[in-house]
C-alpha cells in the first residue's frame, strides 16, 4: 500500500522524513536502515543530525546499507557515495562506522561483491526501513528503466538522462561515472517499510507515473505499488 503525503516545503518534507526515521530508531534501536544519496535526502539527514545533537535520536545500535555506489571512482573521491554519507550523516552522529555498508564500486570481482552485499543484508536480518529518492526517469537506487525488474545487487550502465542529471555534481558530464553498483528492486522490495522522498516540479510527473500508472519495468519505482508499506513524501 502506498501512502502519498504532500508537503508544503522542502523543509517540512525533510522534517517529516527525519521524524519517520527517528521513530523507527526509537521503536527498534538496532534497526537496519537502507539509505539513499542524491540531493533530496540531504535535508532529512541535516534534521537527523540536529535530533542527534539534541539527544533525541541515538544511532549507536544502527546498521546501515546504502543503495548504490559509482564504479570507477575511488571511495575517497569527493562525489563517491562513501564520501557523501560521511559528509552528510555518518561523521556527525554516533553510528558505528563498522556497521555502515556501501557497495564497493572498485571491487575486482563485481559478481562476488554483489552477492556478498545481498548476503550481508540478509545476515543483518533484512532492512527495516528503506529510504529512497527517485530519478526523473523513475529509477530507484540505480535501477534504470528496462524490460525486467532486477532482483539482487548488480552492476548497471547509467542511463544518459541519469548521467546528465548527475553531471551537476561533477566538473563536466564527461567526469560522471557511466556505471554503478546498485541494490536490486527485489532487495528494495524486501524492506519492511519504505520511505520515498521526491521534491520539485521536475519530479511531479514521475511520481504520478510511478504511483498512479501501471506497474511496469520502464518505470522502476512503479513496483513499489506492490509493497505493503510505502510512504511517499513529496512537494
Ligand atoms: C541515490 C539514488 C538515486 C537518487 C535519485 C534522485 O542513492 O539511489 O536513485 O535517489 O537519482 O536523486 P536526487 O535526489 O539528486 O534528485
């Protein structure tokens, strides 16, 4: 079931997202969180850091798995998702860094890396709350529109529209990695709860297609209509 909540501003959307995540942590202090990068969740991470500093949320027992990572750049690269997570959340809260996981886009054996990542999620008991953004083309994680719903963690060639969209973070479009490792739609669907954030006029049509249109792999996020517990915050 998908519950869509309209938020009047990015500030409100971020507050609401941080409330949902901190409630999850309060109810289950050893929650396994699935985390996203991109510009949309940055405000929610800021709010979570504020809550941590006020003493109203404790990340000590949390395990985190990120959705995706670029291939072909070092983890210390300024635009890697490893760096993003440290800058936006992990360095500011009391999460044990040993319990934070991001696929290794530099792994020499990609198939092994992907199957190990899925096995680690399973061994942790599965994801309790999965945070998602959504690409303009309907991707979640880096599951790009295609003719099937990929199940597990896998390597993907980024769609030209994703490369174009993400070029805003790089010096030029040619510097954007062309491949990434991403959790599959099956892994995302296995999460007990899902929280998807979408903000801005450019996402309006995508959200409509994903949650009011047919469930089709050409709009990967549409598969979430089949999940029992999805909250979409958008504005
Ligand atoms: C990032 C991710 C992507 C982004 C999506 C939207 O980990 O999984 O699916 O959520 O590309 O990105 P923004 O929020 O920058 O519009």
